[in-house]
C-alpha cells in the first residue's frame, strides 16, 4: 500500500509539472502552443519506444500488435487530450483551465465507474464534492469570469479524452510498451490534425521551448503516464478520478516555487480544502470499489 501511495503521489506531481512546464514554455514566449504539443508527444513516443525495446526486446512488437482496438482507443483518447489541452490554453487562464479540465475528468471517471459497475460510495461522493468546491473557491475567487465557448469546449473534450484514457488504463497489463504504442498513435493523429487544421501562429520555437516540451513529453508525460497505467488497475475508476483533483493545487505550488507566482492565504486555505476532500474520499474504505 505504501508503494502504491508513493507511486500515485509521484504520478500526480508529474501531471502538475506538465502544467508548469507548459506555462514556462508557452507563456514565457519560447514556443507556440501547437509546437509544444507536437514536440511533447513526439518526445514521449521516442522515450517510451526506447524503454520498451530495452526492457522487452522483441516482445514489444508482440505487445504492440496485441489488442489493436484497445491500442487505437488509447491513442485516440491521448491525442484528444493533447489537442484539446493545446487549443484551450490559447484563451483560458492556466488555473481556470486546470479546474475545468479535471472537473471534466472527474465526471468522466465517476460516470465510467458507474457504467462499469464499480459503484461510488457516499464517502467518495462527499469527498469529491468537497474537493470540487475547494477548486471553485481556489480558481474562481472574485470578479466576473468570461469563458470563451470554444476554449471551454476544447478543455471539456480534453477532460473526456484523459478520463477515457485513464479508464482504458484499468486493463493495462504491460504499461510501458502499451503506453509507447498509445503515444505513437497519438503522435500520428496529432500531426495529422495540426497539418489539416493548423493552430494560429505564435512564437517561433527556441531551444528553451523545445527543451521544456521534450522534458514534458519524455519525463512528466511519457514516464508519468506509464506509471499511471501501472497503478490504475489497483485504484479503480472512482478513486483515480478523485485523486486527480489534487493536481490543480500541486500545479499552483509549482508555479509559486518555479515561476515566482504569488502565494496568498486564499490559495493556501482553498488548497487545504481540496486536499482534505481528496483525503476524506480516499480513506475510510477498506477495499477497492
């Protein structure tokens, strides 16, 4: 159990790091949103392919050919997330986008849990409600917020894609090669989509922007997602969805430490509400759903 908790925490930190790296690269003027997405998924694909060949050798091809429908579904969901994420952050603030993203993920995971017959306990529903309330307090503190419909739609689609990808991961048997195949399929789909429907031109990619995108793709995405697929079979859909609600506070903490963003009492209090809701929902049940 201790190893599972540590692996889950490491994975959630990786998810939060993706948001921070994206902000450093794109908001810092080092790379465009579309270029960041394609470098990110390409780096993940290459890294995971190398690990798969080293760790699995020829059996990688056997794994890649096994269950092609599942691999295609995984690649499609991953590409949907990557592209939706990129499109949404053209117009959405990073914090608000994170709230909407993981709100959509939460709904997808809980719906999947019910459809798959896992069931959701009242304690987990209560914990999710508290955590979502904390997110609203955290990211919508004051003033009138304008939500562009196209950006909201894109982030909602990204949340559905990531939620679907996580649900598929419940059946993962060999996470590294399976994630590698997913990334290569996603790379092809992302490249095709960006070729047919190019994003508005932005910054010219420099070495820093490409480096941050590669770091995001190879480490916090590629290895992070492989680790996520490793622990998903032990979590269940409801607990996996609930745990991911801790990502926005972690992303804000990363912004404070690495991007010199301001830490306020409001941020601290709201983050504690989110973490408290997650902790309440994840504890108290003695067996997986």
